[in-house]
C-alpha cells in the first residue's frame, strides 16, 4: 500500500551527502436503549469506514518518571503529551478528544509490570511504554495476553523478535546500530583496534554482542570488551585496561547517567582515544553534566536529535517541548510525538478496533514523521534511519544520516 502520508513534514537527508429508521413502540424502545448505551459509553462515533470510537479515546503510557531512569523516561511522556495536547487543541482523533494516562516505571522491572497492569485495567485503546529494555521484556507477556497495540522505543533488538504481533517499535534498535556503528568505525573511520565498554543489562550487553558479531564479519577483533553494572560509579579499571590494550577507538554503550561517568573518567585518566557510541553521548542530559573538554570530539550514532538540526520545523518543535516541560527533547521525544499522528491517520481510517489498528500499523510504509520516514518490517520495527553526530565542545553536530541496509 502507499502508506500514510502526513503532508507538511519533510524528511532529513540520507547519508550520501454508523441504521435505518423504524417507527412504533418497539422502535421507540430500541431508540431508548441506544440512547442509554451512548450515555453509558460516554458517547461514541465511528471513524470513516471503521469501528466506533469512545469519547474520550484512551491511551496509556508507562515510563520512568523518577530515579536516574527519568533522564530518558520523561522524553516518552514529553513527546506523547505534546502530540495529545496539539491534537486536542484541534479536532482530536476522529472528532474525539484523547485522554492520556501515565504511570511511573521508576527504575524497576517489577514496578514497570505493576504500572502496566494498572493502566490495562483502564481499558485503553493503545498502550505505550518506554525505551528501557529490561522493563519491556517484563511487560511483554501482559501485552501478548491482552492483545493491545503496544508501542515502544526500547532498543534491545530482541524485543520485537519475540513474535508478539501486537508489539511495535518506533525507534531504531541496537541490532541496527550494532551493524551500522562498527561498519562506520571500520569502513569510514578506518579503525582496526576498537574496544567496547557497555552497561551490563539487556540493553548494553545486547548491543555489545551485536557489535562483536559485526566486527567479526569485518574481520576485525576488538582489543578489549568491558562492561559495568548499571549502578556502578567507577569504571576506571575497565577504562585503564582498554588504554593498556592499545585501542584506537572506544565504543561506548550506555545511558546518560553512566555515559557521563565514563566520559568524565576518561578525561581524568588522560585517555585521549577517540570515542563513539549510542545517542547518550550527545544527549542534552549527558552534555549538561560534562565540561567542554570532557564532551568534545565524542561521536554518536543513533536516533535523530531535533536540536542538532538547523531546520525551522525542528527548532520550533524543540522550542515547544522546552517551553512546556523545561527539558530539551532528545532522540526519543520525536518518535513518540510522530507515532500519535500516525495512529490518528490509522484510527480515522479503520476506527477504534484494536485488531484493525494493529494490522494497519504492520502495513505502514514510508510514513513521513518529523525527521524520518517510518516503514514496518517483518518484526514490526518502524524506524530505519540513524544520525551520525560529533560533539563540538558540548554542542552535538549532525554530520549526516545512515540507513539500515535494505532501507
């Protein structure tokens, strides 16, 4: 199919460069029942050619709003809430307002599961969750059981490989990055002695494994493979081992709080080896806690970050997010924002039938978002474009984009 096109949104460049009437007493009775049903349901309308929608249309989100994980988790809320507010300021979806419920995952998979069970009890049409992969693996059985369209941004490649047809990802994942990043390191940067340091959870270890597999395809062996616990505050032993092994580039995979520590300690230890990693390296929440010298020169490959672009529409998006939430958007906020506009087009075509929404999401092809086009692959991953960045002091500069092979 041609896909769902959202006019007025431009893409970034690629690297390279509801009855008939009846009369009489029985009919009057039926009319009364119908009116009662409308009152009970709060009023429903049918989208064109589709299933009736309630008023309001309920969507739910579980994400980390407290603890260190909030540095990332609030981005999901911010992007989604902005989209809800902008749609509600107009005609909403299918003429109905949207009601967003948000529950806090904190930093615990158990909390994330409890949060999901609470929001599912509210009978939402669609459920969102965050980008924290361990939380998502814990939640996935509930989504499979409940048969709810479930939209995530978690980056562990295995999330959408579980065979759950209700689960969709709107952000690039580590399987893609674990292929594109080492290829860039070897083929573009011409490095032959890379080292890897990653956070020791589903997110980081999954990425590290993928990077090593791609390096093996490229006939390059990492000189060191290191990891650290998510709560660690001292990575100096791992970093010194990398230095002693003569690495010519360090590939860093973590979240803003721990990536900040890695970059600070590299500076403290006098390690000047070039650095590249996931988008946490250029996230504002990381850069705000680094000096110019600690941040300068570090590179990242990951989801596209709006504030690194000079495009007026992205500067405007960044301004709206910052004015509303007092937090700058990172690479996740645009993905959650985009996804609700995609859902709007789908719901207005098929109505508020969960199975139909799920099927249309799986048919998405070339739908234009703020920064990228979305196409669903066989695993229901929708994002296939990444940005290549480098910090100039504490300012990330977009060097270009890369597409997943085959896209």
